[in-house]
C-alpha cells in the first residue's frame, strides 16, 4: 500500500460500519414489521414430560407491544408467546425487547413474533473489532479486513453456485475454491514475496494431504461413530456438508502454522546466509515443535466451545453423559482431530519446502 492509503481505507471501513449502525435504527426499511415490547406478564405455566421422561415447564406470556414500523406505527398489540424452561426451540421475551412480527392481511389479532432484533448489537461489536484491528494492526490490520471481505465474497459465491448444482457437488466446489481463498488471504495480508509463495504452496500441499487422509479414514470406517443428528434440519446430504467443512477447517489450521513457520524461517535465513538446507530444516522443525502444543489446544478449544450450549441443554434436560457427548461432540472432535493432523503435517512440509527455497544461492560453511 502507498503512503497514507491504509489510513484512507481505514476511514472508509469505519464510515461504512457507522452507516450500518445508523441503518439499524431506521425501522421502516426492514421487510418485516417491527415492534417494541412494553409489558410482559406470565399467564400460565404447565409441567410436561416427554417420551424420554425429560421434564420441562411450558410458560405462556401475554406480551404488550407497540408497532415501530409500517403505516400502523404506534398501534398497540397484545400477543401470546409460549416458551419452555429449557429454551431449546423457543425463547422468553422481556420488556424493552425489539421483535420482528408476522402479520398476515393486516389481521393484528393473529400477529405472531418471529424473532428478536439483534443487528444493532452485532454492528456495534463489529465496529469494536474493526477499531481494535486498525489501531493495533494498522496497515496489516486493514489488509486483514480486506482479505476477510474478499473471502466472505468468495464463500458467498460458492454458496450461490451450490444452489444451482447437485447436492453432491459441494466437495468439488470447495476443492475448486480453497486454493483461491488461500492465495487471496496470504497475498492480501503479506504481499507477493518469497514467504507468501512458500506459505501458499505448503498450505495447499498439507491441506490436500490431510483432507485425503481424513476422508479416506472416514470412508473406510463407513462414517461409524459420527452422529449427524445435530444437522437434522439440513435438507441437503449431511455427510457432504461435513466433509466440506473438514476441508475449510483444515485449510485454516494449515495456513496459520504455515505462515508462522515460513516467516520465522525467512528471518533465520536472512540473518544466517551460510545455513545449509539441512540446518534450516532443523530450525523449522524446532520452531514448529514449540508452537504445535498451543496450536492444537487452540484447535480443540475453538471447535469444542461451540458445543457447550448444546451440552448444557441436554444435561439440563436429564440426558445421560453417554448420550449427550457422542451426540454433541462427535463431529466437533473429528474436525479437531483432522485439523490437528493437518497442523502436525504442515510442520515438516513447510520446513522442507522453505529450507529449499530460502537457501538457494547461499554460500554454505565447509
């Protein structure tokens, strides 16, 4: 980037984010009617027991709200809402909440709540993230944001294409898009230089090797032990979506360790021009062995943390440990394990390729 260009981009990104926050307060531009809850009262509670002998309490709320949009703005409505104590498929609303409504043919007596309005909080959180990234990362932070926007566009394009092809094609589309995503991420973040070339090559190699290995093992085991129940609402083949997610997750893990190692090895080679490929390779392995533990732990925590709410819901509803953990963790554990294999494989692959590229032309000590 030229001088001050990253500052201009920072201002543009912040203005776009500020505009997003402003738009969330313009209630008339939303497609669904919007209302603000002014009063809530519990009018009924019933104890229930399902076929698995799980106990729950179903409560009925009488909700008074005021319309904030449409030509009937200001109109008072009263709506009944049922929610369970477990909150698995419903939610409790409170005074002051903003909610989207479904009103058919202007029949306000049949109005129902669709969901809460949450985009303002999301926009403010995004603004905080962008500010921190720009203040701390400066030019690199802006480059990371641009890379994130590019990758978001690529993922959106992938999903649009997937809507128009067969259900089994997602894996092939992911394989087609993943080298583009890797290249765009690394080039935008680090520029086109030696370590970027090394990182792209090693990420592609390690990701493909890990992906093929992981899919081969899953196929040979005929998907035994994988519980797809948490994806039951998906109408497309669940195993296809899961295998595609393995590729994306492995790509992220491999890219992270690859750029870390190639940067470290590039710095070592610049300071010690006399290093042989064997010596630089050993240095890469040493650096990799130092970061492999934290990287694998980060991988497991990232995947498993997403399952905590589901685990708590199951346990709160008296589900056994033997049932809860396989149902909620089998897919996440598999993603974490295959991603960890990718991290381990990336270290020798990156060390070897970088040692060859970075020592070309060096004068070795005899």
